[in-house]
C-alpha cells in the first residue's frame, strides 16, 4: 500500500493557510473600507478585521506578497499571450 510522503501534507496545509490568509486580508480590507465610510460592519466583518489585526506581521506580508505575485503574475502571463511575439503581425 502506498503512503504519500509527509512533506506533501505539510506543504498542502501551508498552502491552505496562505490562501486563508489572503482571503482574510481581502475581507478585512473590505471591512476597513466600510469603516472609513462610516457604514456599520456585520459581525463577520468585525471578526475578519479582528483576526487580521491579530495576524503576525510575517504572515500578513506573506499573504499580501502572495496576492501581489499572483495578480501581477497572471496579468503578465495573459498580457504576454495576448500581446506576445507569437501573435501574427497584421498585413500592412
């Protein structure tokens, strides 16, 4: 019987935590925006904001960096596919 290596489970748990932190940061950002505008926050938004504020600085940095890298990486990839050299030059 095959048992997956222990490193795979540690990595997948870490990946899940990073995605959770990114999602938490997005929810907290929305809550901060609502608070700045003077709108009342829902209990879920209050909870997300509190969890984000309690998150350690390195995890916040990792979440923000992961979001930034993913967003710009996707943008550069799509931009390269759409406007890249593989596209045929139009006849003039």
